[in-house]
């Protein structure tokens, strides 16, 4: 079982530990109320060493998170509730002063818990829908009264319903608003962050104000049709660093250790044929055309595997870079092997040269509210999209 590093977060009890790797539970199907995150998957995560789960009212995953924690306690995987850190969020339809406390109480019922470790305002806008249905009609999106909502968040902490409170998707300008009247400052800001969208100014602001940062979509949410993209995994800088680390070739050799030895032993002969897959007849010593075609098939598979593994390790480079920036990382994967590999970022490091290369990657925000939750331009969402650091 992996041991996940921790940071300290401000709370009603003073500084408390928060694991730096959180298992995210947001899925497109979950938002559509189709169960995709099961307690058994989360139990496996606990067995691997995950101790921080990131949920939200709108994800529809609070119940399986709570059921997994209950089962982990019953089976002895964890000895007490305090060993697990749970983050969940206030959805936009409850972004009213009088609705905040009832909303967290509903989340607690879903989770089957007495308290939430970290409660966040999900987005800095309000919607008048009872349940999220995409696209959101323009008339259902209204401005948030952040002072009133933050008072509700403070009440959640004062009542002991949440140990820590914070925000998600807030710019430094919007956090400044909260700081101007807050009796309890935000403990954390959860934001989209990866090497292609590094959020340097916002992170510096948060650091100066003792606000932790959680990075979501650390790999660009690749595979998610609603807001994801593959640009992080396909980034040349990250892939080059991945190859230079030498781990990719080792993984390929392990993956292909059962490959036909005769074909593999002749791999060096392909050096004179960089486009070997286009060659019709064999010129490799000792191989018939049939054997050569078999070799080409294996070679193609090997090249495909190398590309895939390089992308995967580029993702690991991204996670390690985030860890070295001092942020919490919310990573979403329910594939057992990937879940294990995502915890393998603590026993190696990036060189200063590699960090400098990542620092120079051109920055671009690939997702936006106006492209994700509405079909037509919305002024409130456009302002949030534009209000970036």
C-alpha cells in the first residue's frame, strides 16, 4: 500500500493534515445520475492507499463515497473516520444564504458522516434549476451574492458540520471580495491546473493569503466528452521529458517480455528501415517473408504501446510537476492499474532543467463555461471565464 504525502490545512481545530492526492469522483454519467462510481471501486482505492476523496453534490457520488468509508471501517481497512479526508461541494442551485446549511446537511446524509473535512462553494454563480441539466437555460443563470453565501459557509464550520471551508473556480479578484468581509478565510481554492494551464498568478495570490490550492483536471480530463481534452498527455515537452526519464522503455520491455524472441532479437535490423511497416518483402537475415510479416505486426504493436506508454508517463510527469508546485491533486481514474500508478510520484523528482522546460510551455485554457454548460453566450459565465489570473 502506498503512503500518500500530506500538507496542513487550516480548520476549526487548527492545522489538520490533508492528503496531497485526492481521488476525484466527477463523471459525465454521474452528473446524469447514472451510477459509475461504486463503493467497491473506492474500497480498492482505500486498499491502495488513497485517503482523500473529492466529491460534490452535483456529482451524485456522495453515497458511494460514504458507503465505501463505512465498509472500510467495518472491515478494518481504516481504524477511524479521521483517517479519511472527504471534500464535497455546494452546488450552484443552493447558492443562497438560507440554503447553505440545509445543503451540507443533505450531503452529510448522503455520505452517512457526522462532518465533512472540506466544504467548497463549487462555482461563483447561481442557477435556479433544481437539478443540473445541460445545457443550462440562459435565464437560469444568475449572479451569486457571495457575502451572503459565505456567511452560510461560515455557519457550516461554526456548527461543526465542516472542519474547513473554501471555494472552487474562484479568481483572486473574487477571493479578495471574500477576504474583505470574511470572519473565516477560505482554506483552499480548487481550480483547473496542469502544465498547460499553470495559474501562476492565482497560485501566488493564494500562497500569500495562506490558501491551499487543489488542482483538478491535472491531465486535462482526457476522455471526458463534456470538458476534457488530450493536450496535456500529447504535450511534446512532457513526452520528451517522459522519454528522457528512461522509465517508458522499461515499461515497454516488461509489457512485451513474452513477445516472440526471434522477432524481438531482430529488432535492431529495422534501424535501416524507419518505415518498416511499408516494406513488402523481408530483408532481415534468416527470416522468411511470413516471419517478417509476423515481426512487422509485433513491431507495430510495440510502437503503438510505446506511444501509449509515453503518453501515460507524460501524465505522470504532469502529476509530479503539480506535486512539486505544492498543490493538492485531484486525479480521476477508476482503472485499477492507473489508480496504482497515479500514487507513484513521491519517490523521484524532476530536474531543474526539466522544471524550466515545463515553465516555458505556452499557456492556454482549453475549457470554458460558455462552451461547456450553455449553448449560447451568457454574460455571467463569460465574465467568470474572462476573470482569470
